[in-house]
C-alpha cells in the first residue's frame, strides 16, 4: 500500500542524523516543566517512512489546502501570517493510526507526570513549499486552556539549516531566540501551547511535517485561536 519511497526512506531512517535522544516521557516532561519545550526523535523508522510517504502522496494529489488562522477568513491576512498547506488526520490509514497511538501514549504519560488534564489530540500534515513560512505566534491564548501541548514531527531527510524552514523558538514574552530547530526526518518538538512563541522561517525546499495539539476539556467552547491578537469572533 505504500509506494517505493518506503524502502528508500526506511534505509535513510536507519541512520539517525538528528543526534537527538529517542523520545522518553520522563525526559520530555522534565524539559516541559523546566523550560516549556523539549526536543527528541522518534525511533520507529517504519512509521516515519509510512508517514512521509503518505504526506507526499496526499500533497502530490493536491489534497492539502491552504491553512487558516482561528476564525480569520480574510485570505490576504492569512497569507501575511502563514503559508502552509495542511490536511487533518483522521486515523483512517495504518500510518495515521500509528501516529495517533503514539500521541495517545504521550497524552497518558504527560497527564500522569504533569497533570495537564490532556483530553483529546488533533493533528494535520503540513507542507511548506519554497517561500512558505509561519510568522511568530502562540498556538493558544494564555488562560484559554484550549490547546495545551503542541507537537511537531518533521519528515525531511537530509535537511540542511541553509534550506530554511527552521522552527524558531522564543523565550516567553521576549524577542530572545532560544532555539532554532532543523526539521530533520524523525525530529519531534514538543512545547506548551500557551507559553512558547515560535515561528517557521521561510523554507527553500518542500518541507513536510505533522503539527499536533493535545487539548484539554474544561473549556470546550473556546474557539481554536492560533495567533495572538486576532479578534475572537
Ligand atoms: C504550527 C506551527 C511549526 C513547525 O503549525 O502552528 O507552529 O515547525 N508549526 O512546523
Ligand atoms: Mn504553531
């Protein structure tokens, strides 16, 4: 069911080039509570290859659509802020089911260790084509308790920092850049949605990822707000 890219990507994935530690809930939770963000990699090279293959297939079939921002509908405003193509996962393929199962394990571990009350998970494939970016934003208003934990899994073999498309993380309430993350195949970034401002610098190559959010359930009616300062409809 997966195309020939699977074999090639499986081989590539065997040689980890991220230099990052494999996901470990205890380490991730320690990072999240100390600094609000954490960086690691996924070790399941078969799952990674299947996700990349599926993202590429969906993109080539023109299934991905330009992303929006909360309830902002003005296309020009949206294009000033972000230029990525997205497609929501529904768990209907083995690759998606595999990733959602991983997210569920993360949810249970994080709730156990940090008591965040995470309830549900949503995620989409995202492709930033050359020139694509996402200006500085937070994924949820502070206090909205809507999106609580953001995660981005990167699916790009052989990404060089000069290819752009870096995830730039800022210190809370500051202009200080505290990290620039290369979207290399298998890298997983996790951060607190309300606390960590971040942006995606302009990509110079097609950049594949999965952006996901664990939400909590105690303010179910608050709309999804992705950019600070936009009016709430
Ligand atoms: C997002 C986002 C970061 C990335 O989709 O909200 O900030 O590195 N993505 O793709
Ligand atoms: Mn974001």
